[in-house]
C-alpha cells in the first residue's frame, strides 16, 4: 500500500491535511486578486453636490437645500456654479409653493363662516408667508452670487436626477381650503409637501423648455445645458415673484422688496449683456417686459 501511494499519488504522502482545505484558500486568493482598488469618495464641494443630488432625487428638497448653502460664497468652479443653479431651482420652487399655500389659506379665511377655522387659516397664512419670505431672501442671495460680475455664463449646467417621488399637477387639499372647507393637520402637512413637489417640478419643466415628461427624459439622459439668457430671464422673473412677499398686500416691507427688485434688475442686465453678444428677438422681447415689470414693482414698493 505504501508503495502504491508513493508512485501514483505523491501529494497524499507529503501533505499532513486532506486536499479539500485548498479550495477555500484558492477561492479567497482569487477574490482578493480580482477586487478592484477602492474608489476614492468625493470630498469638499464635490461631496456636497453629490449629497444634494441624492437627496434631490428622493424629493427631500429641504435637506438637499442644506447641502447647497456652501456654494453661495464659494470661489468660481464647476461644483459651485452647478450648486448655485440647483439652489436657485429649489428656492424658486419653495417661493412659489409657500406663496400658493399662503394665498390659499387667506382665501379660506375669507370664505369660511366658522370663526375657529378662520383663526386657524389666518395663522397658516402668516406661517406660510413667513416661509416664503425666508426663501425669497435666500433666492436673492444666490442670484447675487450668480450675477455679481455683471453677467452670466453663456450656458449653465443642470445635472440632477429627476425626482423619483413625483408631485401632483394640482394640490387637491387647497381647492377645499379656498372654498372655506376645513382640512385636518395631516392634510395640511400633505398639502405643504405636495405644493413644494409640484412647484419644483414645474421649475424643472420651465428650465428644460418643455413639460414634466420632457424634463424627466432630458435629465434622465444626462446633464442639461441651459442657455444663459434663458436662465437670466427665469431668474429675474422668479425674483419678482419673491419680491411680492414684501409688497403692500403681504408683509409690506418696502426695503426688502426694493432689494429683491434690485437683484431682478441685475439679472436683467446680465441677460442684456448676453443678448448683446448673441441677439435673439424673442428673448429681447421677454427681457423688455421683465425690465418694465421691475420698474413697476419698484414704484409700487
């Protein structure tokens, strides 16, 4: 027997353990050898933008906004510019959402016959108007950063995933409120969330030059280039909407209203610079209307 083992299977003679122990060792070596080196995680502005993108895709807009605050005062650069564009989009949507909520509750207070509902609607009106005012000042700050050199880039990049949680085309709860009908606390919260989602998706559609389905298709395909003049016109109009939070019908703060109008005027001048270099009759017509609207708002401050 010893002679047979030595001649036909020398491995079994010299190894002190069964050959089956080789299998896991070889597999482990293959796994270790086949692994790619770890990918470096982004840091600094790149990390902040990546986190903002991720939260935006989940429609967690308030948290996404927090990750864009550092881009406002940052030095010029790829991520700072994209971060400012994203921040302007979220803030514009918020201004529109909170303004709609405030106006709906004001109409509800005027329509209802129930004194308790009236008092609560008035409170909700003031709360949402205050939120709109906060977002308006934030929009003015980022607009100032975008136009501080008196111009805008020839084109800007919008690089975010389309939100996975889509907003409604209209907020059903607010229809009831405007008619003076009551909605419970849970519906009030839902109305606020849905108004924000709806407004931000409307902004995405506007900036990508189409409706929501087109915006989704373009953002899914990759980064979207936005013409600088189009963005300037958008920014100026959104600043005027933001300024209305401080007009005589709302918070009546002439100083803040004029400050927002000044930023809208800066956006219009930056747009004019771009159109001087690349004339476009349609955009020049829109610019003239924006400039006239800014002057009218300042007169009414």
